[in-house]
């Protein structure tokens, strides 16, 4: 039997559907029954409602060690998808606790229960920093602790260190580092983080675009490749999962066209983004609200990072889906 954490999140819910469609017996943990409807919405979107009933749900929390005692009964493989995603500096402690301590707990229980293979869904945020002579970020690019990283990136990097610690103690592991994961726009009311937050902003009439770039990948590719890696003989490796490096202006325009929304027409230059995050910091402190734009997100909006997907293409012969086509076609679900 396979265990999936984060089964009520975008990745976890799609992974559950993919695994069940391929004949796997799955167990998923949840913290609140109210969140299970998110996973059910994914199954309903793809008209697979009957398969939803095959999930073996169990109440547990990756930060509550006693609640995990019975979770691993009968489990042979673990997909650890649970994580906190936030770029608000106020969430630093929560990020480190959930992403690092929570992962450590899952690794420890996997070791204690002789789990055959452990998969951790990380992020390209945890990959290294380019040296002056380098052009693309790969799985081998060194992490430079002297450079500024968001609290989220640090927490995912720390989580990876826990996974590698488990590997040194005898656990077979796989780490995947997806780029910005694009799911179906129709799930925007259900999942509010990641790509769905982008869909929401564009739908509401986003006016500004930037010329930075990053790696994007579809949710279908992420779950398919992750499953293939777990079924393969490959172990103790990490893989960058990105289909394309895309300029933000281009992806925003594709989303706007798919959602029949107005295209962003104003170029937000780096100096504007710098002013914006400082203004947002001021207003968030004056009016006690969560941050909308942080220093990390502002910097990311105009950074032009290029990520290489050659390793996964060589390992599995992967052919990634066209991101622009996916957005257009999935908006019609």
C-alpha cells in the first residue's frame, strides 16, 4: 500500500487520482475533514468520482508524532507532498516547523517501518545558485548560503537535508523539484496557492507584468513522472521537473486569453517592484494584514533563472506537455 501526505493539496490530490487509476492501493492522511472536499473536487472535475471512494483516509498530522504511529501499517512506499507554501516573512517559524520538522518525522517513521522507497516533492526553490560561469541551474548546482533565499526556499532545502539524512541511514529516496505547477484553472476556487493564485489574479484583472522568467510544469506531468520514478529502479537521486522556462509576461498573457480576461499591459520594472514590496510591508504592518508582495517575490518577478530538465529526460525519456497548450485546453474542463 502507498501512503500520500498532503492529499488535500493540489499535487497530493492529483497524485491520489493518478495512483488509483493505475491500480494502486492508497492511504492518505488529513488534518481536517473539511479539507477532504478539495480532493473530491479534483476527482469530480475529471469525472472520476467513483474512484474517490477507494482512498483510505486516516486522520493524522506530520507534526503530531503520536498520530503517525498507526499510519504506516501495511505501507511500502511513501509520497511526501505535504508542505506549507508562503513567502510572508511572518511565517518563517511555521515554514521551518512544517517543512523541515514535518519531513524529519516522515523520514524517521519510514526508517522505523522499513519503507521500500520514499519520495519527497520539493521545489526548484531548493535548487542551487548559479556561479558566474554557469548559465542553467541543474540538480548539481551548489546552494550558496551567502546568497539571499526566501524562508520558503530555506525550509524546502532543509527538508531535503532531512531526506538525504534518511538516505544515509538506509532509506531509498527520490526527490523531485518541480517548477511552478500549473493545474486546471477550474480548480482555482478550491486551491488558492501556487498557480491557482496566478489564475485568480489574472481573472480579477491583473494590470502589471514583468519580464523575469522561471520554470513551469503541468500537474499532470508532475504526478506522472513522480510515479514513474517510484516504480523504476532509480533511487537516491533528485530530478528537476520543468517543461519550459517561460517569461512571466508570456504566461500571464496565455492565462488571460484562456480565461477570456484582459491582458496585463503595464511593464512593472525592477525599481517599481522594489517600491511595491516596501509599500506592501508598510501597509501590512499598519493594518495588520498578510503580505501580498514580499522582497522575495518581488525579486523573483524580474529574475531570469533558467532551469535544466535534461536529467529527467535522459533518465526516463520524458516528453513534457506544452504548458501554453495545457492552460488553453484545461480551461475548458
